[in-house]
C-alpha cells in the first residue's frame, strides 16, 4: 500500500495526493467495518453451532453416566441380596445348632396349643351338659317305676374326666413349652 502511494505521489500533486490518501483511508475503514460485520454475523452462527454441539455432548455423557450407574446399582443390589442370604443361612444354622426353635416352630406350637385348647373346651362343654342331665334323672327316678338293672355310667364318666385331665395337662405343658421357647428366642434374637 505504501509503494502504491509513493508511486502515485511521484506523479501527482499535493491535492491529488491528499485526495488519494483520503480515498485509501476511506476504503481501509470500510473494509474494516465489513470484516467486523462479517465476523459478527459468522460469530453468532459459530456460537449457536458450538451450543448445539455442547448440548449433544452433554446428552451423550448423561446417558452414558446413567447407564453405568444403573449397571453398578444392579451389581450392588445382587451382591447385597446374596450377602443377606448368606448371612440369614449362617444365622439359621447357628440358631439350629444351639437348639433354639425358629419362628416356624413357635408358630406350629401355637397352632397346636390352640387346637388342644379347642379340644379341652369341647370336652368341658360336653361334661357340663352331662352333669345337668345326670342331676335331672334322680328326680325322675322318684316316680314309682319298674326297676331296671343299674347302668354302669361311672366308668364312662371317669374315662371322660381322665381324658379332660390329660388334655388339660397337655395344654398346660404346651403353654409352658411355648413360654420357654419364646423366652429363649427373645434372649438370643434381637
């Protein structure tokens, strides 16, 4: 540019030189403004393109992280599940070796005790029903009637009483066993 000006300056007068310099300066200024406008226009497009690429990269990264977290979570859950099962098995073996009944054993005893209670109650109800009937018969016997040979009811009544006593004893023993089992279980298990 300077060479161009010197070449023009050698052949041109001062006024022409001044006007040529002004024109060149004006062209340089306009070229700078054009470059600035072009950069500003292209810069916005580039910025938008960079934002879109960043969003896409963030989505891929988030998806990848979520997949890895899910895989680690699954492995951890499976490991904890196996660890819990191993622990439960070992505790069950230790409890069994100590002779401590399990919850299942206690539930079976409780169910059996309830059944025995029902049987004892039925026997007691049957005995109570027979007692008023036995009391009513002597009143009927006061009427003059033909004598019948005495019926041996005493052995049947005695047998029923014996069964009721045995059932009551079994029930009491079962209740004691359940209490003992519960006490052992509470002292060993948290």
